[in-house]
C-alpha cells in the first residue's frame, strides 16, 4: 500500500494551542517527502471542515492556515463544485469535530473521489473525525458499526480512547464481526508512551516536545504513512497508542506502543 497519509489524534482540534508544533512539523515532513518522491511541491491544500461544530469558522480556518504556513488553504465550502475541487486538489485535509456532521456533508460521491486521490498518492491529512473517516468503517461509542467511509486504509483508527474492560470487549466483538479488519489502532490521552517506541518513516526523527509543561493528554499523536512505510507520529510525551488484534483463537491481544508498520 503506497500512500502519503497523516492521521492524527488531537485534543485541541480547533485551537491547536498545544498541538501546533507537532502538526506543523508532521505536515512539513509529509510534504517534503512527497516533493522528494514526486518532484512536485505542494502549494495549495483543499480543506474540508464539514465536521466543525464551533461558532467561528473564520477563526478556525485561520488557525488551520497557521499549520500550513505559506501553503494556501482552500476551503471546500467556498466553492460551487466540491467534486471538481477534490479532483483538482494537490492535497486534502479533513478536520475533526462531529462525525455525524462530516458524514452528512461528505456524500458517497465525494468520498469516492477522495479515495481516488489518496490512491493516486496525493497527501491526505486528517485529525480526529478526519482520521476516522479515512478508515473502512467506524466504531461509534465502540459498539455501533457504520460502513461506506473512505476506506483508504485497512485498519481502524480510534481517537481519545479510554482503555477499560468494557471497551476492550467492544473492540474484540468489532474485530470478530469485521474479519476484513485485522487491526484497531487506539490513541489514548491517558498515559505517556516509551519514547523509543515511536517509529517515524521519512525523516526518521521524533518530533521534539515544544512545551515541557504540556501534559500527555494535550499532545498530538498519530500515524504517518509515507509510500509503503508506516510509523507513529508524535512528540516524545505524546499519548499512548494501543494496537488491538485477535489471536488464532479469536481472543483480543492488546499491544501497547507497537511496531505500527504491521497495520499496512
């Protein structure tokens, strides 16, 4: 699977107060890798804010623009033909908020066009719901399955995961009921990981923590896929990632701070 993806778990997914350093560094790394591999610089990204449920979309767009520096942010809501905007996009960005808003606005034709672009290896960046919608389905409250998402990746992404027995049972049931999905990758905002577990392809470096006073619950973390390599993206104090799989007997196996390359 050759793609260029950044799927992240953020707490401050509208303001980026504590995650701006992380996101900016990861975006720049992804775009540098893409330029090196293709010879094409990214000068404009298509931003899809359909999940946003705040009160000031102009302020939000400005905060997102700050993540991309001099790269122009083009808002899909400001155009007349979203399908054509997706087709012409150099890179696609989908933010977080509410999944129902995102699903209601991003219709199946738009999702199919986005998948075509991702399969053509253009950069895709999502956070929270923008990460989940890139998966084959979603686990809403870890017990309700919804299909027909973008399905750009073969694994399931769960944001702000609370690791407890009830949620583990739900994930085990989910994997048993969806045998085509082998891995559920859960990002928890609770416990710092072992820094050495971060394996970032491309530049090969962990993003340094830009705020020593920031707790693990406020740090960004996620998955970066560059060409055919996958690794964890995040600062050294970012929140824990747990990979869940089923063993040969159908029992759930939790793998804290895993080698994330196995998911693709």
